[in-house]
C-alpha cells in the first residue's frame, strides 16, 4: 500500500510545525526573560531586627532570612565597637544569591540583647551557647551553617567551630586570625608586640580595663568614634594602639576626619549603639583579661577541623597578636588566606565588593551547587538548545 503526500499536505504540515516552533520560541523567550529579571533585580532584604527570648530571661536582637533552594545559611558575628549594622553590605549581596543569614546583636549591643554587667558572663562558651539557642529558635537546629566573624566576632566564630563542629560547615575570620585556647597574658602579648612591631598593637586594652574607661568614652563619644573610624589610619596606630595615648585622645575630646565609607546614616547608627552600655561592651575585653574562658577551653582540641577563610587588610595596625597569623596555619588543616590591599581593620566597609566576592567564591568551593539548581540549569540549557535547533529550522 502506497501513501501519497500532496504538496498541499506538506505545506499544511509545515504551517502547523512552524506554529508549534513559534510557540516554543515564545515560551522559551518568556522563561529566559523571567530568569534574567530574577537574577538582576535587587529585592528588599530583611533588615528589621526581631527580639525573642532564646533561653529563659535571655533575649536577643537579630535579623534572619531563610535560605532559598537549600542554599547554605551564614551566621554573621560583629565585633567591637560595631553591631549587626556592619554587615549591611554582605546581607544585600548574599540575599540576592539565595543565601540565608542570621545576624544577631551580640551581648552588650542593641536595645534588647541580654547585656549583663557581670564580666564573667561574657565567656566564649556562654556566647556560643546563646548562638546555638538562637539557631534552634529560627528552625536551624538540624542545619549546619557558615560562621563569619569580624574582630571579636572572629574569636567567637573560631570558638563556635571548636565547641560545635557538628553545626559548622566552615568559618570566615576577618581581620583577626585564629588564636587557640590559652591562658591570656596581656603583658606578654604587649612585650612581643613591642619587640616585633615597635609598638603595642593592643595597648588600648590597658585603657579598656580601667574602671573609668566606659564613662570617659560615653562622655566623649564623638572623639572615640572619630578615632576608631579615622580617615587617616595612621592615627589609629599612634593614638589608639598605645593605652596611654587613647586615654589622652578621648579625655581631651580630640577630633579628626572620619573615613568616607562611614556615611552620616552609618555614623548616627554607630552613635546610637555606643551611647549606652559601653561597660557591657568593654566586658568582652575584661572577660579575656580575667581568663574566664580557660576553665571551659583548656580541654578543647585546639585544631580546627573545618575549612577556614582568613581575610585581612594589608594595612592592619591594631588587634595584632604577634605570631597568630602564622600560627593558625599549624592548627587549621584547610586554611585559605586572602589579603586585601590598601585596607585596614574595617575591610568589609572599605572593600565590601571584594570581601563579598571572596567569601562567595570560597563557599562555592566548599558547598557545591545543590541538585535543584543543577536540574534547573540543565532543563534551561535543554530548552534553549531545543529552541535554537527549531528556530534554525524555521528560518532555513
């Protein structure tokens, strides 16, 4: 039996197929446009703090955004004398890429976070216990996270890994390297600093432990903020590192030009955070000086068994513990170090784009793209290839 196909039938068939191809092209184009819009738009991220009791009579102030498509969550930990606000550039960047984040105001900071006057309550163990309770509260009790810390936040990030490796994917330490559990001797640290650097890199600790330090700073707050965020970073080395110099600077109410990365809004926020509870903020220093951590940490394994990214500013002048940056190489098996040029202590403020990109790039080496994202990319590629072949067929 023979089947005869007329020219009219062929033309009718081609019209039908061309119609199908055109619809496929239109659907694919719509999908591609929607994907581009989703990738390029800048959504409004969550930046309004919530307050909850994470433990009985232990309230915490925090910002939380759930991760999308099983992407990892980042726990951001600020240092002194900043607050959750210091992570504003990171939150916007990582939210757009689907990461979740949890950003607390730590003890001594914010309006509502638990901030006792007793320095012995500021142990790293206590703070990490609080963070675990906070993670559990937001529903991350079975989820591992990345911990990113700056300044004092770096110390807590490292302790979080030591105490809770089962809750940690990896850690990012910014500006301050890992210092293992040890009985702290301020005089020894200052003498080593004088010998190797020619100045006391953390001499300001001597001022911070004084009973009148908090009241002096609150009384001359503009002077203190100017020095901390000075546009001329050499002033920090000259007037903040040596303990007697920072006392004189604050007492005399000296002023200088603040760094340009600190906008008027940023300054107002910093001022509001620092105008109260200064003693509680200084308790972080006094707790280490009193060795409140040692009883908890003396039996801990000093080696960090999770990947670590260390980001430092090339022009860092304060907070330097001689030998710490080199020493951490012996205690962290999987360590990546990045040094950013022409930056000091506040690298997230001075080079936010670079810091974000370095963290994002590093995370992707640790956590591969999830299966849902891979499936989406494969399907998109297949549809695009199908459309291309159809479209070529149409125009030819």
